């Protein structure tokens, strides 16, 4: 009995409802540690699946070449498993031309069809237009 105490072993009741009750000799602290570790590992795997949200900001005057570069960056993010949020900022009276913003977002959606799908369609809130694309 003296050696069991030195090793940190405990008598743990496994099944109290059975007749007779079943007990087990084990290191309870080690068992708790392993359970916490398994839980953390499972949480890491689920968080990896959801991915990180990457934001790409645009303006109404963004040039075609700059837009191509930004879409290529978004393509890389989607291939790595991240979500991509496109945010178009409007200044002053540019808000009156929000139809041009919708056209640009439609071009982006067409360019990203092979690697991603739209989770949240383009919406306008105040002076921002937002589009959210997730990997396929």
C-alpha cells in the first residue's frame, strides 16, 4: 500500500450502479490531464476548419490591375482555407453610385467561382459595401 501512495495511484469508482460496484486503480491526476489535452486537441481541429477571416479593402476608383492583384491575394487566402471579406469604402457623394460597387463585386464573384462561394451577398451599410466569400 505504501508504494501505491508514492506512485500517486487512486482507487476510482468506475461503475457505481452495477452490483458489485466496479473500481479501478489508476493515477487520477494523469487521467484528468489526458482528458483536458484530448479536449484541447479536438478544439484545435475545429478551429482550423473554420479558418480565419481576411479582409480586402477596395474603393470605387480601384484600377482594374489593382483589382486583379487583390483578387489573386483573395484566391490564395481561399485556397489556404480562410474566409475573405471584401469591403468597399465610399466617400462623400460616391454613395450615389453604389450600383458600380455592385458591378465590381459581381466581377469578383465570377472570378472566385472556382475556389469559393458567396456566404453573405453584397450588402450596403452606411458608406460600406461588404461581400463575404468562403472556400468551397
